[in-house]
């Protein structure tokens, strides 16, 4: 670890007076991850391209005020429950929990303000930062006094690990994921249509007209949603297929093959323009693939320009949306004697580093 370095500096003050820090995790001069404890967010991931030119591959902002006022999910970890819950409610035994709906009567990413907009405590190690947040019973509507931990760690092989641990003193539902917006050609690039993707999945979740899973699966064979072979995103995203038309591009939860609660290869993406690549591994059963199909707002990004539609992609390992209301799905129930402990690994430029 002698070539590892972590720098901590001030990033700003929240309107409520809380100090926010910027953490830079570096391996030599070729691999750097920047984080902030506002929302435990990733600000940048810098990897070398084929000419060893440092390339920042995630969308983001230069100031705390922009993170507060801009796209709330850039670099975030939505939760306590990522993705959608039908009717903004669920039951645990005979107790019903209701939430403030924020999308067509449903709950999306735990409401309009959740874990992505609080200031986290932190611990710093040789090659990691561990963010910690204590959430009181009922905060964001979720039961239980909960302790959330998100541990970011970098390694010399250009891999980046995120470990989630959640403990509670009362039964609750938890679903955490990572929501960075990636562009392997650089965050200033205006499109991901030339990226090639492969997802190890033969099925997606069926959803209703409000994009809520029904509990059924759809086989992707012989459809534009079949990404089991390396596929250019631009060749599929504008398909007339009913499912892609409904979501204005890719925004589907893929069912990971042979899920067994252990680390599994989910997907790979490569930019053949600069040979930057990313492989994703996870211990969770689903992978939401999203191609930035909506306006990102009017706040300028790190390179001084507004990010357009389809300029990034998200690959979000997670448990299935609406799981609290579908007993057949892998359970998201966390109890005092059963913590939430899962991991996501991002491995960069594996082709060059074999």
C-alpha cells in the first residue's frame, strides 16, 4: 500500500451549517477516486485511457451548492430503499408503513430527500473511507434505529469496491445501490451511444405502466433487450420495441444469472474510442441498466457544460424494486439478527491489465 494516498480537504458548508469534506483516494498518479461525505457521494473516478491520459469517467459538479441543488443522484447511494415501491407502502407482519409518494403515487428512491442528502460521519484508512450514518426510527418513514455504513476502497489493480452494511433494532426493508453516471470517454463527452455493453442476464423484470415490477419475468431472447453478447448501445437504445419505448431507452432491471448471494460478474462496458473499460461484480440479484433518458437540469457539470440526455449510463446492482410487496422476490427484510451486508466491485481496464 506504499503507493496509496488519501487526502482530505474542505468542500463546503451546508445551509444548516454542517461541514463537508472532500476525500481523494489515489494510487500513484494513474487511479484516483474523489468522494464527499454529503450523501457519501462519488465526485470523480479518474482512470488512464489507452495513452495513459487521466480520464474522469463520472458525471458530477465542482461545488457543494451544485450537489445540493443539482441532480441528486450523481454519485449517490439511494436509500434506505433504492428504486420503486408500489403505492408508497409496505407491510411487515401486520404493521403497514406508508410513505409520501414522489412518483405517480409510488415511492422512488425513498422519497424526495433521503440518504443522498445527509452529511455522513467518516473513518479514513490506508486505502479506504468508511462513511457512517445513524438514522433514527421513522426517519424517511422507515422503521428501526439503523446504522448505515458505506465503505469505499481502491486497489492497485484499478478496482474500486463499495461495501454496504446496515444494522437495525427493528425489522425494516433495505435496498442500497450505487448510482454514479458513467461515461468511459470522459464526463465531458456528450454521448454513450458508441459504448459497447454486455450484461450477463437472460431475463428482465416485467413492469406495469408505472414501471413497477409485477413479480413476473420477461425472457430477453430475440429482443433488443438481449445484451448477453457485446452490443453497441446506440444500436439498441432507439428500438421501436414496446419495452424500450415505454422507458425512452434502457431503464430495466436485469436478473443476474445464477444468483447465490455471492460475488458474481454482472456486466462489462467498453469504449473502443479510448479502450477504457469497466467490469461490474456484485452480491445482489438485480442490475438496473439506465441510459440517462431524462433531462439532467440546467446546472453545469465539472467541465462547465450542461449534461445532455444519453450522455451517461448507470449500472446499479441492487435487490429487485418493489420487493417488500412481492414475496417471491429475494427478500430485502433486515432484522436485528440479520444485517444487510453486500458489496459492489468496479474493475477498470481489465483488458489492458491482464
